[in-house]
C-alpha cells in the first residue's frame, strides 16, 4: 500500500476528464442561453438533443443548476450574446467561454456589446426587467407605465415631447402641455409613430411577428398611426385597436376589454388558446416555456397573477388534460397527459 501522503484524492475532488470538462462548458453555455429569455425553436431542439446524447451531459447540467446563483452574476447583456454565438460554432466554444471572463480587461466596446438589443435596453432612460412593471410621471405630467421587459427613451425639448419605445409595452395617459407654446406628443417605434390626440392608450412592440409589428389599443380619446414606410396615417378612436408594420396598418378591430389588466398584475383569459396563454406568461419569466402542439388549441378561461407564473403553470393540470414538465426553472414544457 502506498504511503498515506501518496493516496489518490477522493473521487469528488478529482480533476474532470476532457469529456466531462467539455460537458460542463456546454452546460454552462446552455444555462446562460436559457437565462437570456431569447431562445429560438432550433435551440430548444438542440438542447433536448444535447441533454439526451450523453449521461455526462445530464450530470453536468445538474452540477450547473447547483451553482446557478454564481452564474447569474454574469451580466445578461454580456453573457447571453457571447455564449449564444458560441453555440453556433461549437469548435470555438472553449475560446468564447474564456473570453467572458476577460471582457472587463479588453473593454465591452471591442466586442460590439453596445450594438446588441440587450445593451440598448440596459442603457435606456427608463426600463423594466422581465416580470417587472413600473409607473412614472413624466416632466409634463403624463403618466407612463412600463410592462415587463420594456425600455424607452425620453426626448423632451422645446418643440416636442417624444417617447421612443425600444422594446416591450407601455400604457400612456397624456397630460396637456402647459408650456407657452404647447409641444406635440409622439410615441416613436422602429415600425412607425403613434401620435395621441389627448388620450389614454397602450403601445406594444410585437418583435416576434414577421415582419415586426406594433399593436396599439385606445382606451380614451384617439390616436393617429403613421407607418414609417409612407402609408397614409390611420386614426384609431376609443375602443379600437390595430396593428401596423412599416408598410401599413392592418384592419381596425374592437379593443380588448382586458388589454390593460397587466397594469394590475393580472392576465385575463377568455376562451384563450393554451398556446397563446403560455406565450403571454412567457413574457413575464426567464427561459423557455414550451407548448406541445397536441395541446396548443385547448381553451382556457380565468384570471391569473403575473407575479407568480410558476403557480399558474402548476395549476394548469387541475383544469386541463395536460402535464407540466420542469427540466429546470428556466425550461418548462406543457404537454398532453
């Protein structure tokens, strides 16, 4: 027997082999991708395949979950785009992951971080995190409410009052301008402008639509929609809604009565498709929330608290023939029983 000083280290302290180390790096990259809240359908399939491909992957995934709090310290604006880029080129993953730790030394600008949507949101004048809602009173007295994952800039000067909606959804209750020369009011989006005519209205960017669109709903007064592509402006009156892209305005429809329930922390569903309900809940939580196509068309009615989406998901099997599978807190699938 060799001397005690030469005995092997206990198994839990041994250095991982090359395959285990690679599995941990891959698990690390997947975890940060899930935290980003911007996972594509292809990435969902890739993750499922990766998790089942090798028992070492499942073990590495469990280990990453145990140290998740430490990983959350990495700023999402930095880690998400860098690590997601690494998934597209598996051969460069080792170098990209090492680079995350060195970003402070080389400078964020060198990595083009300022050009990412995450950085632009983080640098906005007013913003909310995923699942957060905030109320503001602007310098002119206008009341502005930001929904989940929303970012806006304010451009108030001697000529106009402009809100630039970068992402998310806002509710605006305009106030009269008491300046000697009253200034116009405008909500600007990449798709076009919304000009209120003394009103209360909501503006939501539908960035997942193809092409990207903006949904406007009017509770009081009226607004004018002006797409950037040059289409003729369209007027919406109280009780109406319409979506528009850069090319034009879609059909005018009756506004949803519960369109602003989110300002009270509620999601109101009236015979809503399950896929649509989960899509709305997904706006208020990080990670991936998937709906199996087999149950996508089930109809749901109810009033759900947005502050506890986990509880809402847990309640679904009590009302529907579905099961909820939790891979992690950040990867949930609702499927048939």
